[in-house]
C-alpha cells in the first residue's frame, strides 16, 4: 500500500503557472500514476497519466499542450507542471496510483486507481 500527499496548489491569476507535487510514502517505481481534478459539483476528471517507467504519457484534451506530467522515482514524487492556467482549471487536484502488474481497466477512469491522495486546491482568478 502507498500513501500519497499532494501539495503545491494555491490561488493564481489567469495565464500564470503552478507546479503540483505528489509524494508517496514508499517506492513508486512499479506504480502507474495519474493526476485527476474535481471541480465543485462535477465528476472527477482525468488530467494526465504516466506509466511506471515514465515511457508512456497521456493528457486529457482540456490540458493538452499546457500541462506536463513527470515523475522522479528516486524521490518517490509525481509532478504536474501547469502553465497558461485559466478559470476552467479551478478544481481540487488529486494524484492516484496503481500497481503496474495489475491488469484490466482504463487508465483514464478514476476506478483504475486504488490509492489516492487527499487533494490540493487550485483556484484561478480571471
């Protein structure tokens, strides 16, 4: 089991940047990981995925070209660099993790991930 803790959220203005971090309690080298977000009153939305080895990355359409996911397995940390933020990016951001050896499921679905952090709030003002 892995415990995840997100940080780096805050209040920014449109066009500014933020970098989120997700620190794991143990090694993450064999975990697929992802970022999701959930705006008030809405479903949890897929933001980005990175495979255990870092060789496969995907993004949701709404963030493609603006956000960048990365991981540092030596530091047990997942990152999300967010650029050109706009008010539509306002949400609670969560990181999720799943053991690489598990099979089945869709990595853009929240149900794919058994482990979640508590979230970090990102608010973008216009």
